[in-house]
């Protein structure tokens, strides 16, 4: 049986976009039209679509490379029953996907964006991102707010509550500035936010002291494990520039959804 381009497109959509398996896509056709769409025919249609979109894929990639700010992320996935990582690089309107068995720089190099990107890369703070020194970096405060919420709910720590509130205060200030067509916050606002941030970080260290006992207890190897709260605190301290730069550059804020 021969299928026209519209029928092929109708089969590709539920399979590739709605993630309906091959066999169920065939069942869908049987239920709706009384005519099956074989798995072999769907595979061939997907392959033809993939090849036809090669130029579009490269155009999306180039537009992302040309963007002043991009958001990068990675999440676990399964391919043929094996663990893989789905890597993304996106703007407000475009997303480029790459699938790879590994999470780190090997996958990012193959993807071909971060090795040559020269704008601002916004991400979750995974250490491997900082390997790419040709671009500037910004940390995703959506991730921070989720982690801070965990510390608030499970550890009941004051510093986490305060810095959670501070990030939202900065967001509100940026919102207000943009609504009045301003392109930056007032110097007094910036200085106040930075002062509050430093004060909260200091409080965080008081609430999360870390001591390395010496000599080490018998049987202990390596460094003692730090708590989630302490690790988050140290990241927010070490990368305070990358955490707060959205209040200096509103282009970065435009990619923040928190």
C-alpha cells in the first residue's frame, strides 16, 4: 500500500511528538480509519522525515549559536533499554536536542554547541559546563529555588528561607524595571541585593559548620561527606556572580522562568 505525504505526516506526529509506540500508532490508524499503518512503513516514513529535516536541524543549531543567551540542560533517558542522556541547548523559541550514552563533555563536544559558543550559557551548575571557557556562564535559579525549598522543608534552615526570598525579591525588582522600560536596576538596588546575599551566605555557614576530624576515624576513606544544604551553600557562595548576573543583564533574566 502506498501512503501520501499527508498520511505519513499524520503517522509521524503521534509517534515522534506524542511518543506513542510503533504498534500503538498502527492501532490508532486501524481504529480511526479501518486501515493499519505497518511498523515498517512508519520506520521508513520517520527515516525520510529525518533526512528531509537535516537542513532545518543545522539552521536551528546555527541560530542557537548566534544567540546571546542560551539555556543548557541534560536529563536521563532510555534508548533500546540502555541509559542515555538527552542534552538540550535552547532559546525562548528554539531547542536543539542531542542524545548520548554519557552526560559529560564527551557528549557536549559531539553536540557541537558549547565548544564554539561565545555568548552566555545558562545551566544547572554541573561542573563540566565550566570547562567551556569561551562563553560566560549563568546558573539557573529555578534549580536553586527547588533545592532551597528542600532545605527549608527538610532542614528548616533560616539562611535557605532568606536567600529563597531574596531571589524572588530580585525577580520582582527586575519585573518592575522591565515594565517601566528600564534596562538595568538602580545602583542602590544592586548594592543592597549584593549586601543581603553576602550576609545570608555568612549565616548559612553558621548553620552548616563543616569540620574534618583528624586523625580520621578508623575505616573512613576520603573526605567526609557534606550535607545537601552545605553543598548548595558552597555552590551559591562560589558562583555568586553566575547566580546573580540575571539582575545585571536582563537578557539572562528573559530565560529564567522561576
